[in-house]
C-alpha cells in the first residue's frame, strides 16, 4: 500500500501552502502600505528624498512587525499542539475507558464492523505514543506543526513585505520630483498588484481576473485616499 507515500505528498502540500500563505500576507501589505504612504507624502512634499527616507523607515518597521506577527502565530500553533498532546496523554492514562470508546466510535464512523472496531482499538491502545498520535490526528484533527514553522513564517512574511514595499518606492530613488515619481509608482504598483492579485486568486480558487482587479482597486483606493488627505491638509495649512 502507498499510504506512507500519500502522507508525504500531503505534508509537502501543506508546507507549500503555509509558505504561499506567508508570502501572500507579506506581499499584500508590502505593496499596499508603502504605496499609500508614498502617495500621501507626494501630496504634501515635493522632495523625493523625504519620501524615500520615510518609505524605507516604514518598510523596516512594517517588515519587522509583520514578521513578528507571523512568528508569534507559529509559536502559538506549536504551544497549542503541545498542550493538547499533554492533555491527551493524561486522558489516555486516567480516562482510558472513554478514550477506548472514542477510538471505537471513529472506526465505527468509517464503516468497520464491531469485531474490527474492537480489534483495531486494542491494537492501537497497546502503544501509548501511537494511540496519542492517532487521537491527535483523528479526534482533534491536529497535525504536528513544523518546529521551524515560526521562524520560517517570520522570514517569509518579513522578506515578502520588503520585496513588495520596494516596488512603489523605487521610482523615488531616481526621480527627484515627487509628483513625477508618483506617476511611475502608480503605474508600476498597480501592474504588480494586478499580477499579484491574479496569482493569489488562482491559488485560493477565486476568479483570477476579478481577484486581480479587486486587489488592484484596494491598493488604488488606499493610495488615492492618502494622497487626497495630504492635499486637503496642505490646502488648510
């Protein structure tokens, strides 16, 4: 039987999904927040230098904050799994009759005969570690998280945020007039948001064209709002 091979394939798929989710989270905010900041500052100041300094500071702070959020989420997942494992060991030792009943119920639900339920339960219950792993997976629906997940998540999100943030900021490095730089930034960022939204939608199973337009519009609205507010305050100043 190829049960083990199928299990490996599932694990690889899950890990891949985790990495993609991290990249989507980081890239999504990385493209949108620095873009809105640069657009807002362009409405208030004419010097690209100020926008570059503020943009780099925001990218540094944003990537650290987002990465830390990913790290804490990964650690919480690990801590939750560990606490559930401890609880399951206690239940196997102190509430053995209930755990046996729950194990039989699982086998009954997948269509095994009463005789096979008893046989399978007896076999699994002989090894405490195997029994706990079985209950974690099939009773609680929990897979053991990758011990390096928190660190990987922090790096994936943080680096994706930086990669996304550099795109709207890059024209300001080369063009001293902020309004001219903004025009190129808008075009470049909206194209990237459209491409990013397209692939994000394909991964999540949403209509890719509509998903791409939606992501692009969110970025455009955020930038336009920031630019408009800056111009409004500039006018009242």
